[in-house]
C-alpha cells in the first residue's frame, strides 16, 4: 500500500522546490535536497553519477548529456562526509534561507528519505555496498531513522554481487528498492529505454529482488509519436508483473508517472493527468495492486 498523504504537506507539482531538481546545492557535489512528491516531503538525493554515466538511454531522460558530466568520482567516505554535513546544515536552518524551500515549516523539512538518485544509474559504481553502508551510517548516527533509504534503479545491476550485498544492508536499515519497468516486451523496452542490457535480465533481476523483499515498481507512461502505450503492450507489461507475483515476488506499490519536463526527443510527450490515471486504474483493476499516480 502507498503511504497516506500527509494533509499538512503542501506538496504540489507547482512548488518551486518540486519543480527544481537541480543538483547544485552549494558546497555539495554528491548530495542534494529536494522536495519530492514521491517521498511526500524532503528527500536527500545521493548522486553517485556526477559523470552522467548510465546503461540506459531513456527517451525521456532529464539528464542533459549534451554537456559532459563532472569527472569526479564519489567515494563512500566523501558521500558520508557530505551527507553528515548536509543533515547538520538542514538542522541549522540552511533550507529556510534558500528561496527554493521558502515557506516550508519544520514538519515539511523533516527528512523523509535518503535516495540514491542522480545523473545516472547508481548501481554502476564499484563497491555499491560501501555507499549503502555510508548512508546507513548517516541515518543511524545523525538520528534520522524515521527516513527510508531508497535505491532508485533501472534494475540492470541488481544481480551484481556488491549490489546484492548493498540490498541486504538496505533491508537492515529501512531500505526500499524502486525499480524501473517501462515495457512488457523487448521491442518496447528497446524503443523507450534504448539499453544494450537484455530485457530478460531486467525482468530476472526485478523478480529475484522482489522474491527477497517487497519492492516498488516505477513505470513511466508516455506518448510516442502522439500515441500512448498500445493495448497489446500494456497487456504484455501487466503479464510481466503477473509473472513476478506468480513466482512469489512481492510488489508493494506501482508508481505510475509521466514526463515532467520537456523530453529530449520531440516525438516523446507526456500524458495528461486523466490519461495517466486511466492507466493506473486499469492496473488496479487487473492486478489488484496499489498504484500511486504522479502526473
Ligand atoms: S535510467 Fe534514469 S538516468 Fe538512466 S537514461 Fe533512464 S532516466 Fe536517465
């Protein structure tokens, strides 16, 4: 089930801090604060890919790869140091002095999650488990145990040994995996995610991960050349999810969302809120799943 909305939170897609996902909070290279609708409040993002490296090339990706990324590599120690410092700065009121966070009260500035989410795929870093350990250390030692640790991933690396060790650390520290699945067929996956990784590997990784812990599926629905996902593709996508649950995998929630900002490909466009809700409702009816909608 999705967490209930906190009525005190004034989170809407119109808020400056929601619209503004720039990862340029001064003096930090690998961490950034953002008001996240999906976190339902303040999220501290951890960007393990300032170099913009990813093994997907999604048609809707918001990362501007026309400009080179930063040639700096995070280490577990540098992430831990920055995260400790960011938590300390937030407690001293740093966000209240930033116009992007103006008008939010203390409750709204409570940290809801630490999210591995940045300019690329976080599981591409070597020793991913040591980064999870670093974030778990901040969460524990700074007394922020109300906050989840979320891994937002395209699932391609969930079978790597260091990532699997990292997932076990996540499990022990209030963690969640949010795995991308945008397609039901190899063909649609190639069209939307444009990855060299085999689609079957993505499916196997999601299933295996969901067998070991409940996971969240993130699906971006969009229009391609003016057409939303065709019924046959939607049926195949639902069947992939049914196969995961039939095998014993647990899907805690499906997050249905669409393109938020202009896509780099002119033939890829966002759905209206009504169109997205129609997909979400079809998912609820067919799978009986909890579906959160983020137009
Ligand atoms: S997986 Fe994420 S970072 Fe990578 S191309 Fe897709 S949207 Fe961009």
